[in-house]
């Protein structure tokens, strides 16, 4: 009798996700973060996603800021595509995903949320690690592929 071996592959990401609810345009929101919170976001290549119902890719603007001295990288992804659809329908009204790649033991997400919430243009901001549902893993996998292809260029 042949013995079966099962392999289970689990995707593990280094990103933590902050959801930001802000009615501003993406470039305006980045300007606010750059000026008020001392970030230095710059626009990079658009992230393309494929929704099951559409045959054409949808493009979402992406901004990147890297603080090398602290080994932190931030990506701001617009939840709304140029075509108007959303990466994540829930939570309703989500405008931006702030992906943070940092050493969790040396990074205070509470302070980051406090600073973002202090901006008058922000409606709400909170951690979304578990609130995005089953689509989160697919998105993070696609985003890692995007980073390996586009950002290195």
C-alpha cells in the first residue's frame, strides 16, 4: 500500500494592514501624511488586480516610503481603482490600505494610528489584519508578486 504525503503551504506575510477612511484623493492624502507626519511617500507603479467578474485588470495607485534606518517600509494602496471598483468591499467605505512592513517588536502601531486619526481629514483608521476576510491572503500574495516585479525595477 502506497503511503500518501500531504504538503500544506501557508502564506505568511510580513505586512500589517491599517485601513484608512479618508475622502481625499490619493495624492492629497499622501501630501497630508508627508507634511503632517514627516513621511516621504512617492508614487510608484500602479498595482493591477483581476476581479473574477471582469476580464480586464483594474489599476490601483500605490505610494511607497522606506525608512531604511529603522528598517520600515510603508505602502499606501488606494482601495478604489482608476475604474472605480474596490479591492475590498468590506469594511464599507474603506478608502486606503496602509501596508506596514516592520519589526513588530520595535514598532508601535498604536502611535501610528493615533497620529493618523489626529488629521482632521481622516474619518477613521484602524488595524485591518482580520477584518478583510478571506480575500486578504490573495491580495497580499499578489502584492508580494507585484513588489518583486515592479519595485525592483
